[in-house]
C-alpha cells in the first residue's frame, strides 16, 4: 500500500486545494463545537442549579421539575435524532424557525444534548457537598443567589471539572454528526473527498489527526484551568492534569 499525500495539493475544481478545503472544514468543526459548548455550559449550569434549589417555595418546586424534565428529555434521545429533529421537524412545526440557519439549529441541538449531561454533573457536584456549607451560608444571611455564587458553585465546579473536561472533548467529537445535515465540517469533507479522489486512507488519516489534535488541545486547556483553580487537599489532580 502506497500513500499519496500529494492528493491534498490537488485542485478540488473550485480554485482551492484539498488541503485548503480541509482547513475550512476544520474551522467549521471548531465553530460548531465551540458554539455548542457555550450553549451547553450556560443552559446546563442553569438547569443544574435549578435542580438543587431548596424546595421551600412552590416556585422552586416547579423550577426543579422543569429542570428535571429538561434533563430527561435531552439525555434520553440520541444526539443524531435530536439533530434531525432540530433541522427537519421543528422548522415544519414552527414556520418561524425556517429562517434560522442550519448552523444555529445544529449548535442548539448539540448544545442542549450536552447541557443535560452538564446539568447532571453540576447537580451531583452540589449535592455531594456537605449540607453544612449551605446552612452556614444561610446562617450568615446570604440569599439563595449569594449562597450559590460564593459558596456552592466555586467548590462544585472544582469537583466536576475533570468529568467536565471529558464531556467537552466528547462534544467536540460529537460535532461530527453535523455532516448529517450538510454542515461542511471535517467528517463531511472526508466523505466527499474520498468519493472525488478515491484516496480515503490519506483523507481519513488526516481528518483523524485533526480530531485528535483538537481534542487534545481541549484537554490541555481544561487541565490548565483545573490547575489554576485547584484547592490543595480538596481536589487531587494528576501532576500534569492528565487524569481525565
């Protein structure tokens, strides 16, 4: 078997090389993953907090039920099916969504799917803390918002950061499902270039390298943040933050 890497220097028929096309596709992959990560973190953290609100008022009870329903809805449906629902079904049900770009729909689908997992992690992180932390904050006169802002969330995020790193890497890899709705990301690039050049081995090796490089970069960034916010004696991390 002989590998022909010169295929990436060939013109794709549109005035650019396959190498340039691959980097364009890489940009789409990173854009989808990065945007979905923001959606997942914002909505996931909100739902995680709502699930742990003290059940002392009717409003809190309903907010917790809403968050529970959110998590169960988005984590029990395969991500590819959710992408199809966002792209094909919802625009038919809600005509106003037909004007929404496909990129945004994919980001919402992928982001909300991941948000259910982030919410569950944050819920577990908060509930794993001794109840005395919450009671101490209440005894000091903190409001519910202040209790979460200054007491619960800082420790909970430190606790869940390693699994959150893995989830962030999974989100990057899950972005490959965007090919199913014609987002020009890496997986779609590989499929199209393989058909055009019949050099599938070279193409898939290159795409695999870019996915690996991207996931590794996410891991290193998250490990750096973990070391920066680590509390000695509370969370034990690997020497180079590679324990996840």
